[in-house]
C-alpha cells in the first residue's frame, strides 16, 4: 500500500500535459501492437513474389521480433532501413529524406539494437513528443480543454496510423510543432533550427516556411 501511495504521489506531481498524454500514447502504441500481432499470426511470411519488395534485406518474421517489429517492415520502411544500414547506396532511396533513418542509425550504433528496432524507437518517441507539443501549443494558444480535444483527435484519427508505423511522420510533426511553438515564443533561432530539421525529415514539412513567415511578419508589425 505504501508503494502504491508513493507511485500515486509521483504520478500526481507530473505536469498535467504528461499525465494526460502518456496514457493515450501508451494505449495507441499497445493497440497498434495488438493489430500487428493479429496480422503476424495470419501471415508471418509474405508470398514468394512479395520477397522482392525487401530489396535484399533480411525479412524479420520469426519470434517476438517478427511479431513486434517485422510487421512494420513494409513499403517505405524498407527504404528507410536501407538508408540506416547502407546509406544512400542505391538510386531507389534517393527520394527519401535523411534525418529519420540517420537518427535511427546513430541510435542503433550507440545502443547495439537492430536497425528496425531503432526506427521503431525513433518513431514511438517522436509520436510522444508530437502529442506533448500539440497539447502545449493548443493550451498556450487557447486553453486546456481544446488542448485535450486536439490531442484526442490526433490520436484516434485513422491516418494517425502513420505516426505509429516506422515512418518519419511522427518525428516530422514533433519538429514542426516545436518550430511553431518556439516562433510563438519569439525564439527565432530555435524555431529556425527545428524548422530546418523538419525539412530534413520529410517533404511535407515545406509549408512550415509559410507558417513561420506569417508569424515573423505579425511579430514585425506588432513591434
């Protein structure tokens, strides 16, 4: 009972944004694993004709690694894994932006984990950061009620699947939100750095330049 009370006390001392976001983040991550496990049980191996889509990579399909991470080894994840392991060694990967896979590469080298696991960690932590930053931005702009609704809407919207997959969208969104939040606080250097990093993550971050331009113009007019 004493341990439970201590844990409850520690939980209550956390910032409100963390106490609200963390259960949502964990719940969505768990749900994605349950769906992934179901898919893995139905078809752990792709049909023979599908093996060519692995582009020479070793398919991760067996055991717990296959159930947890191998189910994400599909489509663009293949190319990000190639970049993380081999760099821009083949022409097919030249269309993909570098920050996400290279971050996973550094993480894999520092920790000794597999590349696929490193991509998973970067995406998962990026998703958590994006939810926290969205809450902070909405609470600062409006109020905590709208912030909660915004986080819930982002979490349950069907296309939020991409934030849980081994894709760069979660990292990109976190960097975009960080850049906008810093611009609102008139911390232009930090905003510029995070905007640059967002641009190195995915091409869809390009409209961020327009948002920051509007913020800068409004700041100049007010001053």
